[in-house]
């Protein structure tokens, strides 16, 4: 059994996918070219954003957003401690200071009460200038952007939505990757919509920022790529990846997003009475980048993982080390007791296999194995 079965997906999409890839090869337009524009238009239309800039990874997408806002040394950027390293890494890459915020135990997303506390503490310390809130749509569930937006307005901060795992999620009718002043996603193969390598995108309704990001992602280009008006980077998306994504987006919109929601609903139905299953608040819709259970403690978690492994059921721990305990951030000298919920989650979470092609037979086998272990 696969944790996220990309092989079966390829088998289903094979004819269309092979043609899309070979068409790019035959065209010779490997870098930039018409496929990139086509992909950017399709993805912007899907999420209903005015601008989409395709780039080389979800990490670069975040970095490009911070560059557009000129986030730099002396700036504070608020980011959840329970996330993938890249969400926080990009802040340090810009020379700014990450301020780690705890998360909500039910949604795994940034805790707005702690966010406000950390902003107040930063202002009181008077050393850093609060600039940006990075809110992550962890495991596919959009963060509480209504509350986040209120805080952003109160303190005059930008909101950057890290939608690397959130593509396809919604709050009401509004789609993920439109909740930030700038929003980003990742097309790493295992994300809700993945390409066949690295890829990412930046979304915004702001034409000025979109133009800056367009420039930064191609060596700070001005009127053309040999006219360089700012220090940028090389973060173009490959044309082949754009072609792959156009095929993947179609399948995602037509059935995959609904199918994965059926899997998660079935998991929850079968597991909710014996273990803490993921909570999707009223009006929210998840794209289920992960389906993550919480058990009592680390021993039970590790025991469950071993028991499932013995039955050839792959699982994953997202994430075993919260940001405020990462060695790379030792230089910040942060207080260890800063994010207790993140600490607790790091010890108690376990993610089950989930993807749109997971059969009911496999779902049942997985649920039975989880139940057997936890009720034994
Ligand atoms: C995957 C991920 C990223 C980085 O995306 P890459 O495409 O791997 O660079 C950033 N943030 C979160 C929350 C992610 O899950």
C-alpha cells in the first residue's frame, strides 16, 4: 500500500499525461513558453485570483512574496510553530526574524489568541518591526482567515497564506490561495495538486506585487531578461511541469477533490469514537493533504505506527519537531515553553494514507488496524 498513490493516478491519466509531456518535448519550448501562461491562467481562474505567477517551488513562492514586500532584517514575521520548515525558513532567508506562534489543537492551524499575544510581546520588546503574518493551511484545511484578517488590520500587517497544502480548500465559497494579500502553493508531487518534480505558484489580486514577483523570479528582469533592475533569483517553472499540472488540475477539479473528501468522511465515520479525528469547522472545506489523528501520548503513537507498519500500512509523522525546537533556529534563543500545543502535537500526531484513489477495501483495512491497536 502507498501513503499517497501517485502511480495509480498516473495509470488513470496516462494517455492524456503522456501526450501533454511529449507535446512539450516536441515543441522544444522547455523554459517559459506558452504552457506557462496557459497554466498560470488556468490556476488563477480555478482559485479566482487576478494574478498567478508559476515558480520553481512552494518555498520559492513564499520567498518571492516576502521579496515583493521587501521584508528584511529588523522585521518580525509571525508564523505557526507547527508547520513544515519552509514556512519559517524563508523568513530567515530574507534576514528577518521569525516569531513562532502556537496552533489550535483541533485545526492544527495558527492560534489567533496566541498570535495577538506574540504581536503584543514583540511590540513591547521594541526591537523588531511587525510586518507579516504567515498563516498555513495545514493538512489541507484553510486557517481562520476571518480572525487573522482582523488582527492584521488592527496591527497593520500583511497576510501571507502558505497554501502549500491547502490548494482546493475553501471557506464558504472562497477558495484557498486567495485568503492572503499574497498567497502561495506548492506542486511538490505529494501535495493536493502535484507535478512531476518541484513547482510552486504565487497568487495575488495586487497588480503591482504580481509584477514585482514576475521580475524577482527571473533574475530581477526589467523590460527583458538581460535588463536587470533588481537582485532576483532563477525560479521559473519548467514547461513540462506546467503541462503536467494542466492535466492534474482537470482531474482534481472533476473528481479527485471530491473523492478524497469521501475517503476522509469515511475515515472519520469509522474512527471518531475511538480516537481524535481531524476537525473541519462549520463552513470550511479541506483538500486533505493529510489525514491526521491525535492519540494520547508518544508511546501510543509510536506503538500504533509500528503496528500499522507490520501490516504493511505506511504512516507518517507530520511534524516531529516544531519550529521553535529546530536546531537551525537555536540562534534565536527562544524560550522552550513558547508553544505547548505544538509540542504536544509533535508527540501525538500520526497521519494515515490518504489520496483520491484509495480503495474502500484499503480504507476498511486501515481503520480496522487502527481500531484493533487502540482498543486492545
Ligand atoms: C511543502 C510545503 C512548503 C514548501 O513547498 P516546496 O514546494 O516543497 O518548496 C511550504 N510550506 C508548507 C506548509 C509545505 O507543506
